[in-house]
């Protein structure tokens, strides 16, 4: 993994940050370099996209983007501190391209807000040059307001840059555990909420499928496409991810299908909801009959697992029995059905 870090603004002159109670340019560097140290010590390659001096604001922005686009980055992270006209605004906010609510962007915002800052959320950042022009997935973090008394006091009390850097790091990487919430509990909470609302597919089965298909959230599709279930494109108009598929024939032999197109999402919750939408609406005859009609709304996990298999959800020949024995019964996922 390669992460580009931009400590926002030049040090002085053109492109310089806000003055505030604390100096923005100074603290973007403290936070950014603390984050770089943490990333490096976990074996992640860091590319410094910080520009200390520039003749103009335009030259500054262009130099940052050039530094970022010079390398193949998985992430471009720009660190800032906010300021407002009346010095009253406070809190953390994160900008992404088109305001995309990436799992990691949401986690960064949440982790920083848990340190005592108001959570202003993930916002539309397409208007920001460094978001729009960098090729990598980009996030611009406004840690807090450097001109607001409460925010600055809190920033200093919690331990400043090192604590903020840890919060950002956890957001960027701690995706499997989701802030300490185990993967099955994370998926279970969303599956239960959707079951109570729409009664499509029993929560224990959704959790078992997510755990089995994504390897507890660690698979390539889970990490790179936020997809917890291997659902192929099948009429999907959203974004996609291309990767080889492994299929199984009825005689048990495995064959590979290269360049398979999979559905991709901004975050795991979208993947779970889309999985349920898919079960509720999948039809191979233009909607006259629903492929999974026999399992929709059923409260019997064995019936649901076997129905998924028999209706053609997966080609793996032991799919249903594996969901039942290796997952639901082994980890007691039926606890999610008792609501
Ligand atoms: Zn700034």
C-alpha cells in the first residue's frame, strides 16, 4: 500500500494556511508527519506531497498534484485545519470526490469526532483542486477549526497531533474491526435493521454469507471494492471491479473465469443493502417470477441457505451446508434472528 500525504499549505507567503489561535500550516505538518511515521512503522510506503514554498497559490496546488500523480498511490491524504469568518464554527469534516462516503472516510471522521469534536461529516469536495486533480482515491481532512477556542482547547488537551494521527491511521486501515466492533456484529447490526424494515433475508444468513464470501472482510473485493458478497454485474449500473472468478462445476471441478465484472460500492453498508435488494428483485424472466421467492421473509435459516443454493445463488456445491455448519451454527449467528 502506498499513501501520499500532503501537509496542507505552504509554510509562509503564497499558499499559506489560516492563522487562527494556532497556525494551520504548522499543525498540518505536525499531524501529517506524525501520520507518516505511524504508516511507515507499519510497513506502508509514504510519499511526501507537501510543498513548503510557492510563488503563487496556483503554483502551490499544481506542485502538490504533480507530486501525488508522479507515483501510483492507493490513497492521497491532505491534512488541513479549518477556519470560519466569525470563529464560531467547530468540528471535523472530511472531503471526498463527489462527497463519496467511503468506508475509510466515514471512519476517519468518526474517529476524530470521538476525541470530542463535532462530526460535520463527509462532504462534497469536487470543487477542491487537490481532490479533483489527483488520480488516487483522495481525502481532505479538516481536523478541526484552528480559530475556534473550544476546538483548539480540545485539540491541545487530547494530546494534539499524535492522537489525531492515530485516529486518521485507524480510519485508513482499521476496516476489518471497524473501531473495535467485530466484523460479524458490524454486519449483523445492519442485517437486523434491514430485516425489521423489509423482511427480505434472515440476518443470520446475511452474516454467514458476508463472513464466508469476504473472509471476515479481508478479501480483495471487500478491501478494494467494498463488496462483501461476490455479486456479479447482472444489470447493475453502479461502479464495478474486475477480477477473476472461481466457479465450480456439478462434478466438483473448479474453473476460472477471467475479467469477471463485479459490483463495487462506496462502503460495506451499501454492499449489504444491495445484496438484500438483489435477493428481493432478482428475476431471469423480466420480473414475472422472482428467483428467490421461496426464501424471502422465511425465518428458518436452514431453509434459506438451501433455498439460496437451489435457486442458483452460488455454484459451489457445498455452499448451503457450509453456511449452516461452518458459520451459522459454529459462530451462533442465529443470535441475530432473535429480534
Ligand atoms: Zn487549509
